[in-house]
C-alpha cells in the first residue's frame, strides 16, 4: 500500500509540476514595460514564455494565389516579438507582411530609427497583390524600441508608392547613355551589351573559398549595376555582395539615394565568411542613379581595407 501511495503522490506531484510549468510557459502576467509597449504602438499582443508578441495581420488585404482566395491566417499575419536579453536590454525580432509599395518606405523608417532589416523575400508565387516579407532586428530599452518601430508600423496599409517605384511610361529612346560619365561617377568602367551598360565589381578582398576553389567575380561573388535608357530617364538594376556587417550601411546608402531594395538573401551555403546579397532597382537621371550605386559601393570593404 505504501508503494502505491508513494507512486500516487509522485504522479500527483508530476502533474501539478507540469501544470505549473505549462502555466509559466504559456500564460504570464504582462510586465509593466511591455504593457507600455502595447500602448505606444497601439496594438494588442500576448505575453507567453517570457516573450511579448504583437501580431500585425494584413486583414486589409484580400490576397489570391493563382486565383485562389486565401484568409489572412493562411500566411499574411505579420508580427514582431520582444524578450529580455543580456544587460537588461530587450531583443526584438519580427516578420512584417508588406505590399511592394510599402517595402521601401517601411525599410527607410526602420533604418532611420535604429532597426536592422535582415531579410526581404517572397513566400508565394502568383499572388495578387504582390506580398513581401521583411525580417527585422533591434535591441534596446522596451519603450525606446516601441517608439522607434511605431513610425514603420504606422506605414503599413498607408504607405504611398515612392517616385522610383511609381509606374511610368516606358522610355522610347534606348542606348543614349553617356557611359563615360557613368564610369567616372562610379569610378569603374563597364561593358556595353546592346542598349545595356553594365559595371561589375569583384569581391576578391573577401577571400572566399569553396572546397579549396577560389570563389571570384566570375563565380558570382560580385557587385554589379546595369544601366539602360537615356541620360535624363534611365533605369538601374543590380546586385550587391556584402559581409553581414556591411548590410545595414549599404541599405542606408541605397535608400538615402532613392534606390529601391527588392530582395535580401544569400546565394551560397557554407561559405566563410557568410555573404549576403541584395537586389535593387531605380529610375531617374543616370547621374543620380550612378551616384546612388557609388554610395553603396563605398560601404563595401571598409572592414577589410
């Protein structure tokens, strides 16, 4: 009997302990500083497992994928979360769901207020409207972070198309670019292929190898810009290869010159150091576009010079 009673008591203690752990892990009283965060951003959230999570669902969007209407919870619920890190500072991570017109205004706001943009990509093909997912990171005091992220959050659903992203009639005249002038602005010459003038810059300074082979510009480790159009109405598109430490300065340089960032991702696995790539686009006077590209290039290699 004593053995049965002991087993029953142990089982009861186990269940009771499990209930306590489950309660602590899934339902906690929201700390006062996190309650203030909710007030500042004007959103609701929940506090579980020591994490404050604030959902930003895109209920304003009616998304179809390949013509199939989908509800918001299917994959269109943005969020950001906050938890305590070392030294009493909060760590924020999030994934914001944005239309293509919202991406760069929201990105600029985040960068201007001390946040990092760590990824930008799609989750779907054939969706209408087009939807992108922006991953963010920040750290600091809870109230300060709330005030820093609020301007970006307030743009979601209300951002207007930027000038370079606004639709314009296609340029009729092609191949009238002053390529020598573009080369002088960038500081590097390019190659002409039909109407397109392309400048390609290698990142040999990074010394990337894969299975003993040197990964150079010809292998895809490069930064480039392609220009087309006229001196007064040109388009630029390209790719920038960056160290992790170069991502935020490069984003700031591109955005401060009106160039649109359209993707942030990696092209290679298991490289040391890790290389991040971003794709960008812009439209306007060729000089202005070249100056924006040059500003981004100037941020590269600072840590290896």
